[in-house]
């Protein structure tokens, strides 16, 4: 039994499902489930979360609000498919932004699909854009927050929040060393009880306007802020799916649930999950339908891949142990400084704000911090080193030699699939002596994604919004 399985024991307790807000009898647990479980796992594994926020000026905040307003989804025409995604997944290609997670799907039915995207910490990474039907997800949240200003909490809801937190403290497997977690959960629940009616109403109104036959949402299984969108879609009887957006391990709380999870929880989950392949399916325990489809953008790009490897060692950040990454990159740079090998460091997409702070030692050493489109970098990288990242698996498609650095956070990773090393000296020796293998696996990335996607859309094309 891994540490997540122990945490999931809470879901076997029937009392967990008695805590509800007055608004539509909304369960409290889906709103904070991922945060609770992920916080426990990170504390157990000594993960440091360095995610930084943008220190935006007043002018930039005004620009953010105006951008959200001028690209509000209420301007969208009717469409059969809405894909909700994250603008942080946008990469720049030939001077225009392209969403690597959603846009390949969207281009299959370009005239019938609209994209609605979040900002990243009040910053948009999506203009100028090749795809024309892209709108701001943030606008709905901004309007709902404004409407919720001054809203008072009913005594029943306040009591439910207090009793729920007391229940969790008494029944949850892990005792937090950081007591601020409980305060953060309380703050989140207070925020949700205020904004939930306005968000759900806004989503419902938008969905009636666009009249989609299918909704795809990245990270829908995370619950939290995705909950009101799912609630609105379910009320209108619109099928909701989630497309896989990254790595899934046996320790990923968004995709692993107790076998004794009560059926009432399904009201807060998508109807199906679009999975990269059989390998990932084995790392999940989802109470919803699992559809094998593949990774569209990776498949399209790697099919045109030309072998043109350089003596490049690409070190990948997973945003979990920044001190480990810094020390490792600096050491490898030193060890290969007088060789033909060049060490470069790739940050996690959420770490752009800490390049000049936490990762300053790497920059000061004049080591390249790579922010180019990932697949461009994988094309010429001979070696890829990482701790826990989707990149390790994507690198397989580009014939990279992959090494995994073992940490408490990836102890459920299939380490035998890749090359391993005891310490950095062992890694250096294996590279010099060529003691490594090339990873091959047909189970990680499902083929024929486009054909499978078309069949999926055909399946729901007859559905009508009520």
C-alpha cells in the first residue's frame, strides 16, 4: 500500500459525503480533494513547491482585465465542441502561438470547435494566434468574483466548513506538520461557497448560448475550480471528457480514487478520460470510462522527426526539488566542461517566474536555461535526465537516451523502463563508457489518435443540449 492509498482511506468513510453546502447540496470534498491529498504527498516526500506568482504592476493588471474582457467567451458563436485548456501550454511557432494540448484536437473540426483558455498568473501566452476561435476563461471568473463581493455566508455553510475540517483532522491518515494547510482549506471553502453560485450560473448561461454537444476539459478530475463547470455541464446533460495533459503515476491523486468512493461523487467528475496509452491506464484508478486515444501533438511532430543528435545533455526540472536540480546541473556542467558534451537545463512551465531568483546560480554559470518548444529541444538532445516528468516519456519518441534520477517523489515510477544511476559520478561514468540502453515501448503512446477522435465526436454528434 503506497502513501496515496493510505490517504484514500478517508474516502471509505461514509460520513465524508455528509458535508454539503446549501447551494445545490454541493459536496465540500471535491472542492478541496486534490489540494488535501497533494499537500500530504508533498509533505511526506519533502517536496518544495517553488511556483512563483507574477508581481504585476497596476498597469499590467488593467491590461489583464481588459484582455479578458475583449476576449470574453460570450462573443463566441455556436459550436459543437468546446475545449477548455491552459494558455501555459502555448508554444510559439513561426511567430504565432499554438496550444500543444488542445489545438491539434481543435483543428480536426476547426469550424465546429472553440477554445477557451486560462491565463497563467494573470498573464496570457496566446497572442498572436493561428487558431481564430480562442476566448478567455478568466473572464467568467472575474465576473463571478465581482458578483460575489459582499456575499454573506449562511450559518449552515459556515458550520459545515468548520465541522468538515474537524472531521478531516480526526480521520485523515496524515498529520500535517504545516498547520497552515487547514487554514488554506478553510479559506478555499469560504471562497467557493461565495463564488460557486455565480460561477455555475455563468457557465450554464454560456453553455446554453454556445450549445455544444461535447465539452473537453484539461484537469477536470482535479475538482476544485473545475467543479462549477462540471456541475453546469451535467445540469444541461452535455457529455464532458478530460484529455490527458501530463504524467500520471500511482501517486497522482487526481487520477487515483478509492474503490469505495460513493457514487454521489461522480456528479463532480467528467464522464470519460482520454488517455495517452495502456501504460498510463495501469497507473490510474478512475471511476469513469477510460478511452485510449494517444497524444495528438507529440504523434504529429515525432512522425516528421529527423535524427540529428548533438552531444547535448538535457536536464529536466519537475518543479519539486529545485535545490537538487541546481546542484545536479552545476555538477554535470563542471564534469563535462572540457568535453564535447554540453549541459542545458529545462525549467518546468510553471517556473518562468523564478529563473532570476531560485535558478540564478544556473544562469550565473552561463548554462543555457531552455525555454524553446520542447520537441525542438528533444530533436537534437542525445541524453535526457529527469526525476519525474512527462518529458521522460516524450523523449522516447525522439530516440533520446533517458536517465532517471531517483527521489522519494518518483518511487512509484517504472524505473526499469529507463536508465538509472546511483549518483552523479555514476551517471557521468555511464555516459562516458556508453553503459546505457535506448528505451522502447509501444504501450505508452496509442496510435491513430485522429481516427479515434473522429469516432468519439461521431458518437456524441447526435446529442442535444436540454
